[in-house]
C-alpha cells in the first residue's frame, strides 16, 4: 500500500467516527445528453462529482481518492456514474473541456480532477472553497475540538 492510500485509509477511519453523509448517486440511460442537462446536473447541488462507479463502489482509483477526500471533509454531494452512459461521459468532458474523469464541481464551477482536489486538500484550499460554497469541512470542526 502506497503512502497516499495508507493516509486516505487512516483518515477515513478517523473521520468515519464523526458520521459521514451519503452521496446521492444518479443513473442515466444511453440517450444523448445535451449541454443544458449537464448544466442542470452540475448546479443541482453545491458539490457534484462525475466519476467512474458510485461513492459506495468506485470503479477506479482516482474516483475512489476523490470519494475518500470528500468523506474526510464530510461533504454532502451528488455523484454521477459516467460508466452507465457514453453520452454522459463524453458530455461532461466537452462541458468542462477537461479530458479525464473524475470531475469535481463546487457551486457550479469546475474545480478539477483527482490530482487537483488532492492538492487543494493538502494545502488547505479545499476547506476555503467549501467555505465559499457555505459548507463547513469536518476537518475544521475536528480541529476546533
């Protein structure tokens, strides 16, 4: 197990005790999805993740890392499984002009993928971005104890 995976695992266990919020997973049919539909999905919640799989069963390591980071912060978010629809997968890539999955949106704005979210988590920027969206990170709450 690499250092990143071990740290995520340890932190997940630590923050599991404070209670995690379940993410809302969405499914899509194979029908075409247009820009307005994606915009609606992106703006449906303060935090939205387009990922491979769902939060309970991520289907790639990068999606799993995003789920673990958001769990550490106890963030309530919508998730959309891009593996159920090629149209959704390509549609979100076109919408954000970003070639990879997962993709994270906060307050309707594209934040980035796994690497960017991890960097924001490590340097404290994620706490600030969540705060701008009106979300208090569990890491801030934990630090106040």
